[in-house]
């Protein structure tokens, strides 16, 4: 850790995985000894071919794997500044999810109104005050650059929005609860180029307030938006560095092969 | 050379076309057989229904609904029977629905998948197929004598609830399974507990399927005769149970739960077993009403399912 700080003197580590191993219930080991820092107010992109474990790794950060019996974590993910190991059995996964929110691959709004979708995280946290909810919903929708498009129809069903709007709604939902880290699991893979561009611009603004960890299939996307890039292959972290370094001057041959399209 | 190629293509085309015709024959045969079966079933039901309607036609008036049974067939009505059926169904509804939904949610959302949950699953599915007379005997032993509830509306309601419970549980579980995993994950990801996910999402999105199951279960319960006879429903009853709602405080009373009763199918059974033909007219009229109620309930179930499917598309 000291070593990493020397390398990037101005960066603060928001979270880091130490010797993280993960196995699914059927016994397949999906992650092998992953050590990766997530820097505060930076975007860290996880790239790699399908099945390399990048989504599995992402879903460790909000203990999504706990929903299914038999999955096994080993190692730790430390969340700073309080040094909580979020994989610790004694740490409630709900507490973790209240601090770290997630946007999924396929837009997955609830079949409720736009307003209720955004307000849901706050309702779960016991917020009942109408004015607080109204303000927070507006703030989150503005943060997700969706406010102007939906302000006149907040009580319409979320399903009536377009795919790109639905995904921004999901971002607003994840944003409304002021998370410390936001996880994005290939958030634009189901969207057209314009909706993708909107969301990329959005993320660039979001990192002012929080830290972002994003899984992407699209290398150009990783190059465009991220500050750090991690290349994973077969459950292992092959290379992690500043994005421009990984893309222009990778240390490992495998990374170079993947980035230049010779492989994957 | 060019002609050769053309001939070859035409040759090939003829072969493909005859092949398609052959394959399509299966489509037509299956569609024909299916249509034949559906039409003959529908016609059978329609003929039965119309037969009842024609036979019972002289009794289709308001008096038939507002009169008690009588020794004179023309003066006899089904007042005590339909009121009894309605009250029994109210008990059935309030007993089976909360319990059935809770059981379905528990089995889908909470229960760990192991040999024990498999055992429960097999049992629930089995219960749906147990002959209703068995439920009647069970209820006679348990509710009437074991709990001392007597031969009352409460007992009948609970008995039919037993019958309906597996239908509600199975419908609830199927409706819950139709909710996509990513919606569930979205709710967990914002920090919801299992209870919140069940209450705010799972139950709300499976509402249509559950309601369909409930209505179909009720439609089955309304026509059930054997278990109600087994627990000792009366066959001739010329009074109404105490009214559930009153004009004086506390406006609601529960004395009706302990009243004796009869239900529509029993009233019908009673009349059909009389030697006088005049009573058979009453039976036919009652039968037509039962079928109509069942059709209405099932129609409602289909309508609700259709509306909800239109609203929620995953």
C-alpha cells in the first residue's frame, strides 16, 4: 500500500482488494488472488474477455454473491477511510450495499413510477418526509441528466422510457442514496451509441462526487472514460495501471495482445 | 451452360416446394385436431349449460333468489343457499389467501433449497390433487370434533380453505418465479432486506398471477359439495345466519361464523334427489347459476391476468 501511494502521490485509495479469491457454489474458482486498489474520485475500468471474472469481481463489492447460496469469498476488500473489510461475515451485506451502489448491464427499473424508482433507496432507508424525497429525487435525476426529460411525468411508469433513459433512471436510483462507490456492470452494452455517449459524459461528471468501478466490454470506452484500467484474464489480474499507460505502453504481452485485438 | 444452371435451380425449387407442402401438412393436421377437440369440449359445456337453463327457465325470477326453500317447489328459492355460499367463501378467502401467499413467498424467497423444501414442494403439489372428500373427513375430525367448531359456516369456510390453499400456493410460487432475477437484484442492490424485497416488489409484481390463482380456487370452492356434506351442512334451512354487518355499533359481528348453513351445490343436490319433477326445475336453475358464477369468476381471472400482463412487461 505504501508502495502504491508513492507511485501515485496524489491519489487516495477508496477501496482495495487484498488476495481476493472467489468460488461459485459449483466449485469453479472465478477469481484468483486479486489485488486491486480503487482510487477516490477516479474511474477504474475492468476489461478482459468474456468469462475472465470481471463482473464476478465487481459483484464482490456489494456482496451480490451473497444472494445465492454456496458462493465463497476468501481474502478481503477494505473500504477506506474506516478500514472495514466488506467481505467479513460480521459485516452485514445490506450495510455494504447502502454504501456502494450498482448499475446493471440491462436497464432494470422497477415496474413502478419514475419517481418511485428513484425514491426507493431512500424509502428503504426509512425516509418518509415528502419534501426531502422530492428534493432528493430531483437532485438525483439532475445528477443523471434525466431531469429535463422526465420532470413533467415523474409519475409515469418507468417502462415507458427509452432504453437509454431507463439506464439513466437506474443511475439516478443508484445515485439518490449518496453512495461512496458506484459499480457499473457493462452499463452501455444494451444501448445505442448516442445513449452510450450520454452515459459516458455522465460518468465523467459523477466521479467528482464519488469513486467509480466499471466493467466494460468495450475497450474504446475504457480508454475514453477511465483513469485506471485493470486487465483480467481467466480470473487473474494481469495488469493494472493508469489508463493511458495500459493502452499505450502495457507492461505485459497478454495485455498488449488483448488491447490490439490480436486476442479476445 | 446458363440453361443447365436454370434447370438445376428449378429442379431444386420443385423439390423444396414439395418438401414444404409435406411439412406443412403436419401443421394443418395438428391445428385441425386441436380445433376439433376445443370445439367439441366447448359445445359439450354449452349444451349442458343451455339444458340447465331451459329446464330451470320457469324459476328465473327474483323470488327464486329471495325465497327460502319450501315444500312447494314453485315457492322454493335459494336465499339461504346463496347467502350460505357467500359467507362460506368469505371465510375461505380470508383463511386461504393470506396463508397461501405467505407460504408461497416463504418457499420462494426464504426457504433454503434442500431435501426438506423438496418434501414440502411435493406435498403441496400433491395436496392439490387429493379428492375433496378426504378434506371433508379431515375437517370433520379436526375442525368439527377436534377443535369443537361444530357444523358451522366457520368450519365449512376453513375446510374449503384447505382445498384452495395448494392452488393459491402454487399460483403464488409460479407468479413469483416469473419475476426476472435482475429486478430482484436491483432491489437488493439499493440495500433492501428480504422482507422489503418481498413486500415492495415480489408480492406486488406477482399480484396478477396470485389473484388469478385465488379466483380459480374460489371458483372451485363454490361448486364443492362432498366436503361440505361430510362436515354436516344442513340440507333444509329456512333462516339466515345473523348478519355480518349491523346498523348499531359495533356494526360488525361474528356470530354468523357459528351459524348452521347450506350452500348452492347442496341445495341443488337436495332438490335433484326429490321424486317430484317440479323440484328438478329448481335444481336445474340452481345448477345454471353455479355454472354462471364459475364462468364469471374464471372470466374475471383471465381479464385480470390480461390487464396485468399488458402493464408489466419484463
